[in-house]
């Protein structure tokens, strides 16, 4: 997918944002509403965070959200002939645990707001939810966000940055990421001290 300019993202976003607000029950969004007003309407439509005592025992994601996070992380780090991808490394479990245990309510709210927006964004570009989209269509959705990292005022862009961070963190702290991808062998006893070459020693 070719790079999209900021105007395209902002113009397109108004449509999927309004779609999200409508799907979540805000059926009376005025046609003339500004993007900021639509954002406020959407935010009110998002379910409030669980009570702290309930959240300790409950999962952070619904089954549908978990499936979406699995596909999002797999799109960022797909499986190849060398090693398994994010799904095989159970990155979604790492993200789930991180969000369930964090005390940063803004991060929890970011994911709750952004996941339905990502689905609406996918429908906007491909006519399908992210989970039902093809690998190429999924990449195209995330490319729109990766092309505009400077737009931190947009929820979806902030979410994409958080998604990338937790996906990479979860993958490269997993057995698959460490041993299969990085081929880390662990601490091993050397039969003899190999030292360092003169050039390396001179540069230290």
C-alpha cells in the first residue's frame, strides 16, 4: 500500500469514527457534527472500565477482543520459515496480562476505545472486520497508522504505537522470540578462553 498523507487519514477517520459511534449505540450523531464532537459521543458509548475488585478476577479482553489482538500482533510479527509469529509466542496473553495488571487507567481506556475503532477502520477500507480481512488488507490498515506516527492526537495512532511496543516486548521475551528468532543459546561454559582480537582491544 502506498503511503497516505495526513489529510487522507483525518478525512477518512471521520467516517469510521462516526460508524463506530453509531454501532455502539449513539444513533443520533448529527451529520454536521465536528470530529471532536463525534469523538466525545464515541467515548461515552464505550463501556466503562470494570470495578477494580472485579478486574482482578476477570480477563481484560472479551473473547472477540482477544481474537482481534491476536491477529493485530500476528500482522506485526508474522510467522515465517525461520520461527513462529506473535500468535505462536502467545503475545496476546502477554498484552492481556500487562493491561490487566497495570495501574495506568489511561492505557486501559486507550485499548478499550481503539479496538472497535480498528475494526471500523478495517471495514472502511476493506468492507470486513480486521479478523476477517486478508493478510494484505490487514497490513494496509496498519500501514495507514504507521505512515502517520506524528498524529499523537489520534487515538488509533497512539494505540498502534502501544500495540507495537507490547507486541515486540511480548515476542522477544517468549521462548520462540528468544531461542527460535534470536537463536539465544543461554549461558554456556567455554572449553577455552577465546579472548578478543587486538583490534577489538584497541577500541575498548
